């Protein structure tokens, strides 16, 4: 049987690449092709480097906490394309998780801007920027500072990189913005459609998971609004209500305002680069999955996107997950023929995450063996 393994990462347990490899190792008697998955967040660089046969570039940048950090981004010399993910240069996985310091005022996106500069020095003609997994709610200020934009306080003094203080921004000088940002083809990989401001914006929807207290949300959103008004005045572009402006703590807004960019689904971009449709057409079965399958998954998360694509070619899909919420065993209208939880015994979340690869491998073996048994019973 020809099987396509296209599993999203199980956050904190295994990457997409590791999960796909588990399927391959579980089914040595089948022809398993692996396709790495990313939606713009953690793993985006790895996935694109894989499908483009590119290389990883490691260079020192300013980390999300302001300390030096060895950040990685992807490069395809053949396509003159750089792949940069916010999760690497300003990621929540890189942030100091101490309760007293875990706060957006202590998190900058400056390192992402430095990676953009590094890519420009490499001669990038296209930059794919993934907007998932950030620890920042700085409206992209850090990125813009790295690219030459100066943010000034009421006395005309430039503001530092840290702490992030949107409330102190009274003027913006974009005259020294690196001109090369207007000469590249920007592709913003993000599945987030939130606007910048308000109850559905960057602060209210994502602020608390990045360290804001609930009581801080109104004032922080008001500060973001004042900042956005200044950006709109300086650029002549009003992107505050544009879908995706609220992605990555407002980095989406900065990109839309200052770069000639377009937003695209991370999966769609990856599928195009890696010819995912062709791989699906050639498969007898697609195996996908994610750490947790719930109501949000049906809103268009990666595994469901893959199942919908496979439905066009009448290729069945089985989904494996660490946890499946609700009473679904299959969702045939979405081409999900079976939803299989991988946990096979009582255990804590930490234990399940630690044992994730082994649990997935066993679940895949059991399921495919059961499929083969069912086929024998039919004959």
C-alpha cells in the first residue's frame, strides 16, 4: 500500500518530521512517503527547507528576551528564497518562562528583523515569513527597529529595543527603512485572520497567553491603537482591520503596513512548493494528525485542510491525535475515515508528551493491522 504521512507537529512532544518518521518506522512493509507540515509557526523553516532541498543558516541575533541567540532560517540558493519564522526569532518557546518576567514588555521581535537583514544580504528575492508562535505583542516594532525605523518618545529621543513601551511612542521616522524590503517578493505564511485591535485583535485574543494580565488588556489595546494610528499616518496605509493584522502580536500589521506583501495559508504555500497534490493523488491512504483534535481543528487547521484536499481525489484519510475532544470516531463529510487517539493507558500529560513517538508508532501499527484484518474478512 502507498501511504502518505503528513502529520502536523505534536507541540512539545514531536515535530512534524519526527511524527512522519514514526509512521514510516511503524510500517516497513508499506511504501511510506513523508511530507513535513507547518502552518507558519514552529517547524515552518524545517518544512520548507525539506521540500525545497534548501539549507539551514545559523547566525547570531537578538533573542526574544534581548540576549544574543543563535537563530536559524532557511535558504534555497536555487530559488533565491529565504524562510524565516517568528517562532525562531521571537518565539514563545525561546522566552524566559519565569512568571515574574514572562510579559510582552520583555519580549521583542528585533531578532526577526535581523534575520530579514541577513536574508537580504544573501540576495533573497523572495522571503517567506511565518507568523506563528510568537511571544511578542509589540506590533512589529522590534522588526522595524532592526530594519532602520526609529520610534521616538515625546522628547524626540529614540526608544530602546527593550522594554517594549508602545505607550511612549509619539513619533515614527521611517526614512531609513532598508529600501530592499520593497524589492523582494514577500509571502506571509499565516492562518490567523484576526484584526489588530479590539475584542478579536492581537491583545485581547492572544495577550494573556503571552503574559498579559486580564486587567492590562484594555490599556494595552489602547496603546496599540495609538501606535497603529501613527503607523497609518506615516505609511498612508490603514491595515488595522485587515485580516491577519493581529497575527504574531501585530507583526502582521507591521508587515502589511511597511512591506509589499500578501498573506497566504502556510499549508497552501507548503503544498505548492512540495507538490502535495501530486503526492496525494499517488497515495492509497493519507495519514495525518496533530497533538489535539477539537472544534478549532474543523475551522481549517492543517490536518483537516489535508483531508479536504485528499477528498478531491477520493483518497481516504486517517487522523491520529494525542487527544480527541468530543465523541467523534470519524467525520466522513471531511474525509476523515477514523480519528484515533494514541494514548493507550492512564498517564499524565507530561508522560504522554514524553512517550509521544512510541505511542504514535504503536497506534499506527494497530490501526493498519486492523485495516488489513478487515480486508481479509471481506474475502
